[in-house]
C-alpha cells in the first residue's frame, strides 16, 4: 500500500498547517525557540548528551525538532554518536519541508542537508558526522511495539491531543515507557490532563512546567525506576 503524505497548507504568516489535523506544525510565534524550550530544555539537553545518546520522537513533521537537536549536538562537541528515531505517518515532501524550514536561518546548512536527502518512504539518513536519523514510517500505534530501540529522551510532538488523539492514547504511552531507557525522560508541549494521566500510569514521574510563549504550561517527566 502506498504511503500517505502530509496535507499541508500555509497560513498568512508562512507557517505550515496540517489540513488533516487542522493544526500548525510549530508555534506561530517562534518555532525554533519553542523547540529549544520544550524539547531540549524539557529533556535536560544538551547537558545529558553522551556518546550513544538516543532520542525518539512521535511525529517528525517538518524536521525542525531533529535539526534543533542536531545543531545542539554539534555545538556541544560531544564525541561519538547521536541517534534520532522518529515515527511519522504522514511525511512531508522534500519541497514542503524545505519551504517550512526556510525561515530558520539559524539552523544553517543542516536544513539543506536534510531536504536534499529526504525520502517520503522513510529509512536511515546520515545527516552529519556522528548524527544518524531513522524515520519509521506508518502509524506509531503499530510501528512502535515491534521497535527494538530504547530512547534516552522522547519528544512527544504529535498534533494537538484534541485533534490527533490516536497519538496520545493510553496504550501508546505505555509503549513509549516500554521503549525508554532507565532514567529516560520525555517532554511535550501539551499539558492536557488525559495525556499527563496516561504518562503517569505508564510509569513516568510527570511534572507540569512553564510552557513557551502564550502557552502557560507543558509537560515533562522521567521514567520511574
């Protein structure tokens, strides 16, 4: 069966919006700073970086979160390997991705490297020395269970739980916990009570903390021993 790609439109500010989920791919204010606040700071990065560090993500989207991490890894100068695995059901095309990332000049050449290599059928990419990207294509509810990896940090980056509830189900949060390394963490922009309860039940110590911009709260957590 042929993979489905994203249904992308662009709002008046040039921010990509998913027609399927009626939700923007990143903050209308500053997507890069939002990513740094939510996913890097929320997971204690780059301070926790080490050789072999593995990040997993639900929802690759534009690739902004991955590129933000890749840049942080390079700036940190950590020797060794960073692996980033993302589960994506509706990938953008390379052209859509390049257009979405165009405003983020601070990411430098990494944007072009990603869009030049990008394939909508997923797979593994060598974005830069020491940085590997794996795209697992398909519904995360089906694809995460057989995955053999264990993440040191999770980016829970699906569209809004109200509009994309499948990516925030109790069962999927259980799988996230099952695929988390000891002492592993998660961060997400949402502070929805149902999501926090699901993550707590899955085995995380969950904390609501300050969100980015106009969002008052977000959620972080660490896997209980």
